[in-house]
C-alpha cells in the first residue's frame, strides 16, 4: 500500500502533515501543481489503499470545485460525455491539466498549456444526474 508516509518522504512532494486520510479532507488554498499531480499519481497506483484514494479524490474535489476527478480517472467517457473516451488513459499531468482547465484555475508550479479541446458536451456543465 502506498501510504501518506511514503509520499511525505519524497523530496518536495506531499510534505504537508495535514494530508491525513484518517481526517476529513478540507480545501487547500495553496495547493501546488506538483501536489495535485502526486495525488493523482497515487490515485492511479494499484498499490494505493482505498482510504488514501478516497481521501485524495475528496481533497481534490473540495479544493477544485467541479473537478469530478474520479470520473476523469476511472470513467473518462462520463467526464467527457463521450463513449469513445472509455478506454483512453491519461497521464497524471494530463489529468491535472484537464482539471485545471475545466475549473479555470492555475496552481503554483503549473504552466500555461494547450490541451485538446474539451468537447462542447462537457462545456454545458456537469450533469445533474448520470444514468448508468
């Protein structure tokens, strides 16, 4: 299991003691791009425990309102509202960049980049109900 301890030990990554999966996730006003990418990497890692995954997803979603990071990572077809996106795999950086573009945010350490166009169906805003 990739735990918070391992993330805290890596240089310049996830050094915040307040990132505690046993606590309620709270919005992080000064979240950096590197921290966002590291959390996404942990979410995608099959060795990361469910508690850590849930915590990071909730922390990203409450910090970057409307990100809906779990859909983008696990069900990109739902996030993009395009069934052709079902088998697409993104890097952690690509996911972070789509989230930042969608939420119209820029974090310290992020670069201004050009992403493939977000489909018009996604630009209409999040659906109120997703039927499965």
